[in-house]
C-alpha cells in the first residue's frame, strides 16, 4: 500500500508541475481544462452526499452497506473546495460576466459579479460540509436521521441546481435553460454513485447483491437521459436563436463526435447492458460500467464547458486536461483513502474509529433487506 501511495504522490507532483507550467504559458487554455477536471471530480462528493441522505430515508441492506464509503467520499468536500482556487484566480479569463459586466443586463451583471459568484460558492460548500457533519452525528437516532436527510435533500436540490448555473451555464450568459440546474444535479448523482460503488467493488468490500445497485444505476442513467432529451425538445420546439446556437456550437469542430460518444457510452450501451440479468448480477461488469460512467462524466463536462470558452489552444487544452484529470483524480483518491483509513476524520476529529469498524451497528442497518 505504501508503494501505491508513493506512486500516487509522484503522479500528483508531476501533474501539478505540468499544470503550473501550463498556467504560466497559457493561462486561459489551462484554466479551461482545469475547470473541466474540477467539475468532473468535484461532482463525486457532491453526488455522494445526496445518495447518503437518500440511504437514510430508504433504509435497505443494499444501500446501507455503502455507509463507510459515503462518509469517506463526502469528507473530500473541503479539499475539492480548496482545489477551486486556480479557477477563481483566472475567473476573468473564463467567465464573460467577470471580464465585461457592462455587456450584460443590470441584474445578470450584478448576480454574476465575481465577488457574489465566489460568495455563493463558499455558501454552497459550507452547507454541503455542514450537512455531511450533521448526517454523521445523527445516525444513532432514527428521528434525527430523517430530519437531517429530509432537510438536506431540499437544500441540496436548490444549491446544486444553482451551482450548475454558476459554474457552467454562466460561461455563456446569453444562454438560458430552465433544466440546466437539474442536468447538473443528475450529473453529480451519476458521478457520486459510480465512484462510491466502483471503489467498493474494486476493494472487494461486502456490499451485498449487485442487482440492487444495478437497478439504481439504471434509474440514474434514465433520469440523466430524460433531462437531456427534455432540454433538447424544449429548445427545438421554441426555436430561440440564443438557445439554438448553444447546440450548434456543440455540433461542429469535432464536438459532434464526442457528443455521439457520450450518447453511446452513457446511455445506449449501459441501458441495454443493464437490461440483462447476467450483467446486473455481475460485480465485474458493474464495476466496468462505473468506470465508464466516470469517463463519460469527463467527456460531458468537456462538451458543456470547452465550446463556451473561446480563443483556447486545442493541443494545450487537451494536454492540460489530461494533467488536470490525473492531478485532481489522484488528489481525490488520496483524500478518500485518508478519510477511509481514519474513519472520515478528515474534517471532524470527533468521529471515533469504532463507528465504522463495526463495534456499533447503526440503527439504519435494522432495515429490511431488499
């Protein structure tokens, strides 16, 4: 394990130096690539938080077996928040509202002002970290678990929807979609579930039968596909130029091929694969689908973000995207392992090792097996 940790530290150092050079040589292209990677990996703990809340309300063996992984994954939220600093430093090169607010209507210019943008992001992460702490403290009490999860899911839906608008939709302030926030919400749910389930299967943890997890993955894929289809149908039927141009920019210059790959790899292939009982009950196949889902999240983030940022060098952006994905992915992995080994005490020293070691069984585990 120490050798694997050393390898990850070397990868983190090498990619970090590469990114530092990229920010010096071409800050705009590097910042654009970094934003894609940050959204990809940042969605993991954000989505895991919502699934953890849901597991408190829908208590079954096949959801509660992931309790320790949920705790460790959400413990990475402060690290993901700190990792956004390069984006904030280059905010004027990424977001038009920060570079030239005078070109926007007064309300939109005020709402997307850099100081208000940063303040909202701080509030989002503060609320998510706060709910993660509340969830961990409430697990002994059934009533407290229900209160924490119920309140948390309401706040989560609102804050994640607004975060999606802030971090991605505001890259093109003239574009508007009433479904965009929900699209980012489904993005985070897929990311969080694929990561938590994938690392559980990879580590050989006893999490019960695979069929229940496969059904949940299929449901999330259907939700994601439905929201994308609904946005496209609404924009197509409305025929509003500013909204049509958003799709047009993603159907040229090679983006159409990546868009087709996402449709195939995130919807068509997993959908038909999960219809098979053999695939649904196979842990190895399910683990491969989780890996594919995480890969498609990076591709989707690139489609949503990069066409909106003009004057970036394609080759430098591609190289920096690879370095960013490896760097932030390694950072997330190291942080997750640290939290898992220390019982989620990355940002809470009050959490005792005995809770996740199994000396006490959470009340949630008294639920009926599915």
